[in-house]
């Protein structure tokens, strides 16, 4: 690709922590994606509108000023003011870059969510009783996918590094967390509606309120600059400072307009009571590695095996100076001190390979280093693997203002239907600027300022580094969702046919066995293949239901089955007995002897051969040579 604008992310306000967005990246060649967006803008000025160039110019100039102030050892107050302005200009540039986001870079979440629910990858827990927000049950397909992701993690890390595995309790006593500092330092500030008791995270609510004020055309440039400065330092405010800001900007409940209580600390280490009573907080699965190293010798003997990998790295220095994430060889990153040491570099490389193996797109992945104000109290270095995904976000403030006491009704409707109707909503918003919903006998009109489709990034795992321990930590739920979104596709030319292109290693079923029809002559071959696949350790699914073979292919594609063996009349009528093997992604087929196919599928599933290898070894299938009543003498 040449002369394009690259990978994008947009920050939105959510209950989870919000990360930094992507910059534009140079896509001038497959080999070199490295230049920072600021430098690329100057080299390729004709590619971007003037508004972006102007914003980039202001951004780069402010970055130069920050560097000069630090070099001159200027008063800290001047440095802080310059950094705040740098962050404000950074957000302006991001917003202008976002306007250039390619439309085909958006996943059809409505179709994806419909497929996930319809084929029971997962569903809300206790759905027949109304469900519980944040709790989900995995169905047969989702359970198999999750188990395969975990098993691949075991093979990739535990077996490769000969790590000793333990399975720990999900509960931790308070003295442990008190000693580690989590109780005292892992806290957010919350505010509460003084009338109905509804709680909000203080920094998120303040941010949304200020952004709304800044969007008002009557807001003066001076006032906007003041609010941008507040937003730039939002993570650094204490309890009293947040309280003062809520008073100064007259922040109210976004759903009712009621007054709010002063901010109070809310510790992220949830209390759980053993025995009857108490509420169970949301659950999630973590996979962590504790790799102990000699703090005086942080060299990994296997680092050279990953040193040539080129990763998208967004260092803390680049973030502060206004540069972009850039492609770098891991070897160069360690040598130049971007990554602290080769042990950390080795695990970042191994994590990258793992994420590629399980199906995450390399074009939508980067590693971002924590800046000093983000660093955990016990870490000296920290890198996040961040991936681009999509998300639907209603503006609670605008909805609350418009519909007051009915706002909760609207929000509940949106939270339950966005997964099915988000595409239609987005289209209506783009075409007409509004759309209508009906719920509980009432009709509501929602406009662009009330609901929008935005992009955000998920943190797949956190790599935390302490003086003598490397701690790769994986949130499997986030990884699983990202895989689902990155592998979801719609067949070209047929909008109704959707499929997941899971790598075979994590596919819920590696193979399907499909008799062409319910003819009893096919059944012995179905049994033979199923038993052989089981002996080879290949998870598979037999689909001998009625319906055309094309429809059954589509059904197995929907749940991401990687390959399909079809038994037809040539299997029965000709010797040696052969069957076809179909690749899900390309839909191409080869023909091979029945006795060979289980071994071929096994090798494809464990990655020892590729589909290209199979096509080079066996003839492509173009059609049956015999029919139901025909026989062929050999």
C-alpha cells in the first residue's frame, strides 16, 4: 500500500479505564511502517487536509517547547503548563485524524452479535430471569473456543518455557492486598446522586460534562482552553480537587439532573464475604506468568529468537513528545533502551506471537508503554498490548436532559438492543440525523448528540516489570472478544453468510464431517472418519442433517469450523475410497484418500502444515465423477 492513512483508535468514556488513541501511520511500504505521524505529515503533505496539517504543526511545535523547557530546567509550573497544552493539542489532532477514518474499517457488529447469540457462543447469565449485567454463560462453541485459547496459551508459554503451573484461588485476603499497596492506592473516586443514590465515576463524569460544555458554540476560546487544561490533568487530581471542580463547573447527575455528593474513594479491590450475604462482583479469567530474573543480569538466552520481529511500539517518550507509535525491531528496541532489557523484550515478542497465533490482527495491535503517571506503584516499567475494536456508546447526559424520568427506560432499551440494531441506528443517524425507538408503549426520538458509534481500544494484557520479576498478565475475556471481532467476516457477494476465520489452533471444532445426503451408503465412511479423527485428537462435528451441502457448509462456517470433509458418491463408488477436504476461508477443496484425511486435518490443526501445502500435495476438487446409481470398476 502507498499513500494511505493507517490504523486508528478513538477514546470514549466507559466504566473501564480509557487508553490513549492511535496516531496515523505511514503505509508507504510493507517493510517500513516506522515514521511517526508528525514526520510523515511533513513528508506527505498532499495526503492530508490542511486542518490536520495545521493541528499537527501546532502539536509538534508545542512538543519542541516542552523539550526545550525540560532541557533548560525551567520551573516545574511552566513545564506542567506546557505539557497540559501539549496534551490538549494532541486531542485536537486526534479528532481531526479521526475524521479521515476509512469507512470499511468498521466491523458489522450487528451481524457479529447476532451470530454469536444465535449460535450460542455466549449469552447473558440467567437471561430468563432478566439477566445480570456483566455475567455471561459460554455455550458449547464459546466454551470450546475459550478452552482452546487457554490451551494454546499453555503450549505457547508453559511448555515452551517449562514453567511450573499453579491454579490459584480467586479470592485474596485483605492483609495481602494491604501489604502490596492495592488497598491504599488502587482506588477511584465516585460521586452519588443525592436523591436516588445512583453512582458515577467522578473523573469520567467530569470529562463527559466538560466535553459537552466545550461543544457549545457559545463557549469562549478562553473557557475552552481552561477546560482542556483540566482534562489534560484529569488523572492527577485528588479527592478535594475533584470536588472543587464539580462545584466550579456545576456538574449534575446526567440521568436526573439532581445534585451530586462530594467525591469519595472507591477501592477497586472488592470485598467479598465468604458465606451467605453480600454481593458477588463481576468475574473474569486471568492468566499470569511470574518469571523471576536476576536483577543484575536481565539477559534472556532465547532473545535472538524474537529479536527480528517488527512490532508497533508506542513508548512513553514518544507519547510525551507528541510522536506516534512506530514499527521497530525488538532487537533495536532493546539496544536503544526503548524496552528496558532483553528478558522483557523476549516476553513482549512471545506475547506478540501468541496473539497472532490465536487470531488477533497485527494491523490492529500495538504495544504502549505506560507513562510515569500511569505506572503501578510497584512497577518500574509497564507495557500494554492494545487492540482496536468497536463499541456502541449512548450519551447518557443528552438522553437524560431530553427525556428526564424516562431516560432510564431509554438507556435500558439501548443497552439491550444495540447489539442487534446498531447498524440500522448508525445508518439512520448518518442519513437523517435521528432515529425512533419504541419501548413500553412510549416513543422516543434519539439524535446524534444522544447516541453514536465510536471506536475504542481494549487492553489485552498488561506486562508489569518489577526489579526481579517479569509478569505477563492476560485478561482472557478481552483477548477472546478481540479475536471474535478481528476474525468476523461477511462473504463477498452474500450479505447473509457470515463466518469466523479462527486459526485452526483455537477453532471450536477443527473439522466437520458432512455426508452429501442422508443416504445410508455414506454412514460407514462417516463412522470411520469420526473415529479416526478422535484417535488423532481432532475435535470435530458430524452434520448429517437434511439440507443442501451448501447450507450445511454455511452453518459450520458460522461457528468457525476450520475444515470440512465431505463424503459423496465418488467416495462410495470408486476405489481407493476418497473424500473432499474443504478450507473454510478460501472455500477451496482437494480430494484425498479417506485413510489420509484425519492425519492431514491433525497436521493442519496443530500448524505443522498449511493449506497451501495441502493444495500442492493433492488435486483440487472440481466435481463428482459418479452419481447415486453409477459404479466404476477399477
